């Protein structure tokens, strides 16, 4: 069974540009979480999508947004990139909207120059 | 708000030595606790979890952790460390209700001396 897959592995952008990161959950999983792992800040919760809807978001500005598609894959968009957005972005999936173990992908390394 | 503290940023142990990584949490109700491991450039792999019941939980790769409610701790242990255990270790907590997002500690980087 394939795990959580994220693409691209690495992404290099310049300030002010937009970045799009993608996540495919484990087959059968309907909920997707996004986390940011920035140097010095640790792992922080970004967004939670379930059944196509945004259910909760962390303490991040509105330029961080995303969506979940009918096949439960998800996209994270970061607009007006700033240098401090450079981080590893991790996606995790769980089988349903209920409480469960989160399974993580390998992440997308975003570098903003 | 829930929080997790991992007091040790970096720990170095010799191969074959025992290991204990500390984790303290702050949460009002019964927490759901996890330990994840992250190798360089990789995502997070679940080592073990505590939901309820027996306070000593066993995980993969020979790791175990003990939940101590009175001390608000969930320390990770391994009796004999292998060189392949060198990685960063994260303790995490969630409420098990609501949105279930994980709150992580800042992590402990483990170095293993051959």
C-alpha cells in the first residue's frame, strides 16, 4: 500500500511568487493535515481538510490556503511568498474525520530566495 | 492551550548505551501522546502512541515510553542504542476531540557515537 505522497520534493521560488504543494493521502484516508517545519520554529499545524472542506487552520496568515479534491488529495497554496516561508511542509492523512493516527509524507522543501 | 516541552535539544550517546528522551506536556484533560522520529530529509515516522490503558507502551525499533500523569511526562526509552537510531525525535500531543491536530515539541536531536 502506498503511503502519503507529496510533490514536488523541492521547490525554489523568489519573494512575491506563489507556491503550490500537493499531497496524496493513503488510499481510503479522507482527512489531510498540513504542517510547517521551519528552522527554529519547529512543527506547526497549518490546515486541516476533511471531506473537501477546510475544518480548521493554525495561526497562519490568509495567504496560506488550500483545498481538497474529490479524490481526497490536497493542495497547499502560499501566495506572496516571503523569505520566512522557507520550510519543510509536511502532509499527513488519517482514515476519517475521527481521531486517529496521522501518517506523514516525506514533505516538500520550499526555499524562497 | 496544549503544549509540549522537550528539554533536551541535542543528546549524544554511545552505541549500546541506554537512552531516555524527555517529554513534558501541558493539557487539561487526558492527552493522546505520540513519539515520532525524523531522519534527515525525511518525513515523520510514528514510533509509539498512548491513548489509554497500560501506561507503559511499546513501539517499533525497540522503543518504549511511559505515561506519568502526575508528572505530565511521556519519556521515551531504549535499552541499547544502535547507530541507526541517530535522528531527531518529536513528542506530540492531541486532545482526541475536535480537530485532532498535533502539537509538537521542538524535538531532540540524537547523535550516536560508534
